[in-house]
C-alpha cells in the first residue's frame, strides 16, 4: 500500500519525513498542503488530518501519525533502517533527534520564515538576531561533534542525520553559510551522496516561486 505524506516543499520538518521515506524505499506519495494560504489551519484540516494544524502527517492505511520524529521512528520500525545498530546507538540517535528538534530546527525554521516569508517591514530584527545567535551555538556544537565523524551516530546515515540536516539544505538565507562550517559541509556532502537523496524542493511540491518570491 502506498503511504501518503501531507507536506509542502518549504517545510524542513516535512522534509525529514519525506527524505526518510525516500531513502527507506517504502512506497509513498506527497499530498500537497497549501500552508501559506491557510490550509493547515482550516477547520477541515484540523478535524480530518491533524488537530495540531501542522505538517508532516503520514497516513499508512489505518495509521495516521504527525510530528516528524514520530514518523521517522515509524519508518525505522517498519524497515529496520536509520535507527542505529545497538541499544547504545539507538539512544544516541534519539538524543540527537531531540536535540535537533529543540536546538536546531525550531530556531532555523522560525528564523528562515521571518527572514524570507514575511514582508521586509514586518521582520523583527531583534528576534532574528537572537535566534541567529542560538543557531550559531548549535552549528558550533554540531560541527565540533562531526570533527572526526562521517555521520552523527555510527557508521551510516541514521535519523539523527536526517533530522539535523533538514533545514541546512534550503537556499533561502537564515544565517547558515555552509562553507563556514567545514565539518558540517563534509557531512552534508555525505548525505547528498547517499543513493536516493533528493533536495527538498525536488522531493516535495511547493516552492517560494509559486508565490512570486
């Protein structure tokens, strides 16, 4: 049965789920959510898709899941991929997924939105500067961790990599300059070289140019 992922191209959190699906080899299809015109906040969407008014949402038969980390774990449970090779690695993968959700993606997603998807005169510069400071601290931690590693955990790509990389592939400026972080740059190249890897705008429907940006 083909799974359905409610998503849109600009969403880094949706990209985590979409990339996990694509690399896993599971059959899936994208269901475009017109987020910027309010679809995810509509009563119909909240009643029938996700009460939280968010993407991604994965539908697999009678199973419906939201939150990217949950979807990633579901894919791991179905395929045995991306979860780590031992109990110690599995906990370490989870540690980095949770760290990303709190320290990386949460800051990057908001900063990218404020800097690119709001009118220039409505961008809160002090908040943006604060968030970019937090992001710089996160990049420093990740870059240092990757100094002697090809992957965040273990010897192959895991959910830790898929989660942490998601926003870093987007071209819109939000304070991440890839060449400034040599270990992150090398690690992102490893992910790009993974068979089946696709850029978020290639993997999911929806692009800023659709809205004239």
